[in-house]
C-alpha cells in the first residue's frame, strides 16, 4: 500500500520478516521494528505497542476524564484514522464523536469524506460532517483567487481551527483530540523556534487549555508516536483512508524542517528524541516561566461572526480571510465540455494553449487539436523545473486535460500559485468524444 503525504512524499507499507520471534509475545514472527526502538515485533504486538503509547500520553497529561465528551477531528488521512481507532479501542465506554470538515477541494474532499464515513461506520462512531461550500458558500479552492494563493495550507489551517472549535462548542464537546504525532510536533517546534515565536512554542504541548470561556480543551494523544508508526497502525488495521494527498499540499517551512529532522535522525538515530526532549524539558518550561510576566491576551467577540478573538481589529482571522473572497468577481477554474467548445470557437487561437497530461500513447492516439503533451510526472518535480516548463506560456490561457480531471486539476492549482491563468477541463472523456465527432462532421 502506498500513501502520498502532503508535500508529495510517499510512504510505502512493507513488512520485513526478521526471522526471529516477536519480543512481546515470543510466538509469532517479528515483522516490524517500531521507530526509535530496537524492538522487533509481530503485527499484533506492534498495534499494542502503539496503543500503549497513546494510553500513556492520555494518562500522563490527564487529557480527558471518563465523563467528558470527546471530539475527534477526522480528515480522511492515516493519522486521524489511527487516532480514532485507538481511542475507540482503549476507551469503548467513552462518549466519542468524530467531526469532519468537507473543505470543498475538488477531486479530493469528497473522496476524503467517503473514507471518513467508511471509517466511522467500521468503528461505530457517530460522525458530524460540516460542508464548507454548502454551509458557508466558499471552499478552500477559492483562495487561489486571493493573495493567499501560495499559502493555501496556512489559510486552510486557520479555517479548520475556527470551525472545529465552533462545532465542538455547539455540540457541547469538552475535549478536542487532534492527530498531531511526534514528527508534526517536533517539526512545528523547530519551525516556530527559528521564527523566534516563543509564545507559539510554549503552546505546543500535548494539552492546550482553553484561552476563553466555552473553548474546548485541545489534546494530542499521538504525541509520543512517530509518523511512520501511525501509518503502519492504520495500514495493519485495514482502516479506510484516502491515500492521495491534498492537491494544495505545499512544501511549507514545517515540512522542510520535518525532512531535515528525518535526515538527521537517519545519521544519528536518537536525534529526534534528543531534540524533542530539549524542547519539552528544557526550553518550554523556561519560556513558560518568563511568559508568566506577560499580560494575558483579551478575547472580544469578532465584529462579523461573534466568535471570541484576540485580534486588535476585532475581526477574527477566519473572517479576515473570508472577506477577501468578497472582492473576487469570478471564481472560475474549470470548464465543462460544451462550455469549453463554445469558448474555443469564440476565442483567438493564439491566446490559448492546451496541455494533455495523460500517458504519451493515449495522447498520440487522439487528443484535442493543437494540444501539447506534458509528462504527468512533471507534477512531482521541484518548483523550478515545473515553472520553467510553462514559463513561455505565462501570458496565455492554459487548459489541462487528463483522464478523470484530477491530475489536470492538480496541475492547474500548482500553476495558479505562481500567477498563471490555468484552467481545468472537466469530464475529459465526454470532451474528447465531442471533439472527435465535430472533426468528423467537419471532414464530411
Ligand atoms: Fe488544507 Fe490541503 S487539506 S490545504
Ligand atoms: Zn469572525
């Protein structure tokens, strides 16, 4: 099984028979070595190992009590799937509710929602789905039309935090569990440290207490588990997950740090733990002590949505971003077949370039007139190479065609980040057959 992480990295699920017995049960063959340990475990005992680590985090940091209502943020990915499964297994009597935000990201969000629905059905956990486009009239994709076009992940983070917190409050949830694991926490800590944001660093603990009345407590039960182990947990347990990465996935500073930490850890295997312990045991307690002298932020209701905000302008971060969309006159990024054919016949040909990102044989056996073939692998290339390919067409309208609309959409989104006027062609099969028919008619 392959899983594409946000940022394009691929995780592969591969078990290695170690030709020795499992260190825990001493019966089955060992197939997995949990990250940062010398243990060799069988699949079943590996699951127990992960569950133990989660239980330890919950108990050590008193994340929730048995009477508290627990909300789990589920995205459709491996981390939140593993988190929900572990919590349900460890605390079968606990009142647990899953919350999913459908972000309206085309060719992605609906697949993620299906995975979440299957997961909750399998685990028998009640689920709340909040559809951003239906309920609020905008989607995360819409931000490609704003100056946040190359910071979509950051806008998405703000929007997610806002709605999760509001939905949790509306559903009387006491504690929100997020699926941040050790690698997430460590890379964020390093990134925040190098930005000099010590207040932010002090808030990266396993528990974040409410900043204002009515705000739920936020906890990270996967705090002591590494990402690879979380992925293996969900793969071994056969949890339904969406295996493709979000099309907006960007190489953010946090992801760069994650890669760097990963490389360092390969060179010296206890690097991650050493760094983690310096932050947690040395630096953060020191900062917290200093911060006691700093006056606490005041939270006042946002002028637009009434949610409490520390912002001096009295408009919360979510509303400030959503307001930008009001200025966008047209949010067009995709053409339906007929719409495109009309457009094609009414526009000067030299203003348009069509790119076919299917396999070469398929392109050669029939494409749109004048289309240029682009290797779909280009999508995984570094920014410089990617942009260089399209630079000669910067002033034109670029259209992309693939098999389902998904790969071409990913091309379009990536180009939009760099200011290209790129559009996706939806229902490509229908479009291709309409073009064929048109050409035939013209020949007759
Ligand atoms: Fe938020 Fe991809 S899931 S930008
Ligand atoms: Zn607001």
